[in-house]
C-alpha cells in the first residue's frame, strides 16, 4: 500500500485530487494510534497528517490556540500549561485500551470528537473547536470558522467535521478555545453504593449549584468496594466550601466517604478518562454506550442477564464503558436490543478486525438519517475515496 505523508496543505490537496481522479481509496490518519477503531478500511493507499506539525497561533490573552493537525496532543497540552491554561474537554488517550504507542494528534481529537470526564461541565471537543482547515474529497482546500466563537447560519462545517472520522475531509489545521487551568482539584468518594443509588447521588450532585466537573461510578463484585466519584475544581477556598456543602447534600446516601487529593485524584480520573478501569485483557471487547443517566443502571442490568459483562459509568451515568467476552458477536445483538428499547447509542471501541467487519461498529441509523449521511458524504467526497466504510458499510 502506498503511504502519503504531505508536508503542507498544497501537497495534501494534490494527493487527494489525484486520488479522486484515479479512483484511489485513501485511509486517513494521524499517527495511527486509533487505526484499529471503526470498521476496517479496504483502501488502496493511505494519507497521514504526521508531518503537518507545529502550533501556528497561540494567544493566551484571547484563550485561543491553532495547530496543524499532526501536532501531538502532548505538545499542545504542554504549551498551554506553560501559560496556566488547558483544553477544557479533557481528551481521552486511547492508547492504553488499544495497545498503541505513537503520539496522539490534535487533528484526531477534532476528527473523532474525543472528550473526557469534564464533558459534563465544559462540553465535548466540538464545543471548544472554533475553526478548521481541511481538504475535501475533490482536493479543494476549505476553511471554516476562525479565532472567535460566533453565531452562524447555514451548515456549520466546524461542528460537522468534529466526529466525522476523516470521512468528509483531511484536516490540516484546527483551532480551539481554551480555559485557565484549575488551581485545585478534589474528589468526594462515596463507598459501597449500588449502581442505581450511585447514579441518583451523581444526579443530585450534578443538579446542585456546586459546579461538579467529574461524576463517575465504579462498581465492584464486592459492593462495599464500589466507588462513586464526584470531582470539584477551582480556587482552593471555593473548593473547600463546595466540598462541604456537597458532602452534606449527599449524606442521606449513607456509607463511608473519603476525599482524594493530589496525584491520587489525578490517577483515578485518568483511569476513568482512559477507561483503564475495565479489564484490559486481549480476550475482552470494549464498548462505549451513551444513554440517559436515568437509564444507566437499567441498561447494565438488562445486558447482564445475557452477557458476562463488566462496566463502569461516567458523565453521571450517561456514559457506560462495557467489557464483554471475545465470543460470537461480542455482545452486539444484546447491546443493540438494549439501545433500541431504552434509548442510546453503542459504539464498538476495541475488537479484532473480523468482528468489526461483521457487526455494526456504530449505532445503526434509520433510513432517513442514512439518506442524509450519504448525501453529506457525497457532497464532500463525491468519489467516496476518504476512509470509505470506516463508519458505516457502503458510506
């Protein structure tokens, strides 16, 4: 397979235009740390943003940063930290789950809308993404958005590109709004709650005026070992006050309570962010389910009747990470039935290629949505050369 490594936007444009004219199917990637996600690509060549690196704009006073798409996320995080700032949406690092080693890129964060536990407060990556440059399937360079957030009419290309998985265009540059880094982080831990109780407690915390920035529950086979995590961030005096009020608010749930600070708290939230809480054996498949928090415990109870599954909850119960055995359809039929009955979306995050080829990796779309999806794909990539079939078969 031919591998293309464009050095600039014009080079990328020429490669894609030539591929479009010749009908060459292209696999789109950054450093390929997440190449094992989505449906396997049946392509003739690849195009990578790995050589498109460097921060092109950073204005701390305006809280905005732009970088070429192949820039390592670690470089962006380090640059922001030097000025006491951070990416608000706390992007997940998929490497521990997928067993990859290269550096994740900032373009992939935008292309896959990668977000972490702070999404409940700060929104997803797409909510901080304010500008993109990309090359569409015709080889045309497209610029959308800019350095400020503003209301727009018509098709919002910035939001459309976020979560498109490289199927609509090859990102060359992205621009994000950033926030000041929090002075202090502390976590209230409630011990021994059942899943339904824990989600109720998380809902109470998230509905309070105390600005919770993380809300997760990690069950345990031995229920006293279950941990319900509620994170607070901000100025130290404010954190102290809110922590005390939150503790009083949740006293009625009983059980013991602990507090996590410093590196211990950081390690726990990193394990939640990167889903390493789950059993990470090679004989396990990983699913990511989004549903209404009020349905979270019912969802897991339903699938546990048919599957030997393990799970934990993030986003107050609205995000469920589920580990299932590597057998049959890896639980796909059970999960799809549950999402249809209870609402939600199930995405297959980690599985061998043969399973990803045989089942729907993303939640199946109804006929109307699929027609819209195909129409958008055709308008951006009329020859269908960019990551064909990566998200949906035949699209």
